[in-house]
């Protein structure tokens, strides 16, 4: 399985459905975390994500993709997700 990446459709939405379904707590910032209000979008920690895909269908704006299926126009979100976690 492939790690997931949150892309542009999440910007300004930050629906937490994906957070609630993630079995390994890989999606941040959550509503209770510092930085949630300032963050433009949610991010998936590539070191924590197990690639289960549960978050894919939970996202109401279809912003989550397996890393190897991210549309070309949003490929830079792979690095943005990693950078959010200092990677």
C-alpha cells in the first residue's frame, strides 16, 4: 500500500472526517492542536501513514490520493506534506 497525500482541494476546507477515521493518527493538525487555525490545510505524516486508504473516501472534497496517483498538477503536495512534519 502507498502512503496518502492531501492535496489542494483541502485548502480552506480542513474537514476532519479523515482525521476521525485514520487508525494511526497520521493526519494533522487536528482541531485541538496548536497551529490548526493557521494551517491552510491538513497534512498526512508520511512516516506514520500505513497506506490503508480509509481516508480517501472520507474526504468530502476528494483531496487525498495515494502518493503515486497524485495528479501531476498537485505533485508538489507530496513534498509539502513531508515538509509539514520536518522531513
